[in-house]
């Protein structure tokens, strides 16, 4: 698998010949000003919840790419009202086998509403599993005891977890989450975009080292092998 970071919680996962785009928030993010929205490709767009910093570019990018949007029922219904024609609704605890592998939708401890304040269903995360490995994206979440169950249920190789604090767990909780997930490699998300979630990145890396774990913080626009 390859992981390309676009800032905040937006990234591509390249796997099994397909491109999965997660939580598209690029054009409103000043830290991602060098990323061209017109250059973004996707076969699928996976959306964890309805907050604007995770869904802002979803409609534009679906129209641009023709990708299938994968999200909960409420988000898919909202996208369809915006003119999106290709959606695959899911809900917490369910899974589906796509042409790139199996997607399981997990719960997240957070809130979720659309930009107009209306109900956007329950926030979620995703586990992607195929012959290349198993990848977990938690979405925006607090530390959750369910992560221990996920660690027993799935053989997770890499986990993308929020580390910015204030709205989500911090990097210390993310390290503890990785212990429960039985996964020693974490990609940090949801940090530095706003003043509320600015962090000391070197302190975060060193904390993970002290816990005998690895925290990856790719630069915006960077692609890494995972």
C-alpha cells in the first residue's frame, strides 16, 4: 500500500490498483495550498463524518473523478441531494467486499453534523483489508476501549490516528490506542491545521519512540510506503 498525505485528515490510499481518498478537505486548508484539487484522483471517496473539515471537497471531487462515495447512510443521502450519483451506504459494524478489498466500518467517539448543522449520522472509522495488508483509519475519535476489540479481531499493520488533542485524542492517547490495536506503526492525522490542534511534532515522535512505537508524520503532498 502507498499513503499520500494532503493535510489534516485527508489522504489517499493506493492499494490493489485503486485509489481511495479519505475525508476530502483540501481547498479550505491553508496548509494544503500547494495541492491542486484538479490533480486529485480517486476511485472511491471514504468519509468518516459530516464536519466540514472532512467533507468540504467531497462533492466537487466526486464530480471530478466519478468516484464512489462510501459513508454512512445519512452522509450518502446528503451527497445524493447534492447531485452525487455513485454512493455506497454503510453503518457501524458492517462490512462490504469491494474490488480492492474488504471495508469494515468502525465506531468513533466524536460528533457529526453537516455544514448547515443538520444531523449527519454517527461518526465512524474504516478498516481496509486485502492481500497487501490491513489499514485502520479511526476518523476523529477519543480513545476507545473498542480499539482493543479491533486489535483482537483484525491483524492491523498500520493505523492512521488523530493526534492533535482538543477535538480528538492527543499523541499520548494515540500511542496507547496503538497498544490496544496491537499495531506499532501509526500515521498521525488531524493536527496543526488550526490553532486549537497545533502540536510539537518532535515531542510526539520521541514519545512514540519511548513507547517502542513509530509515529509517521509525512509532509503534505508526500507519498510513503506502508
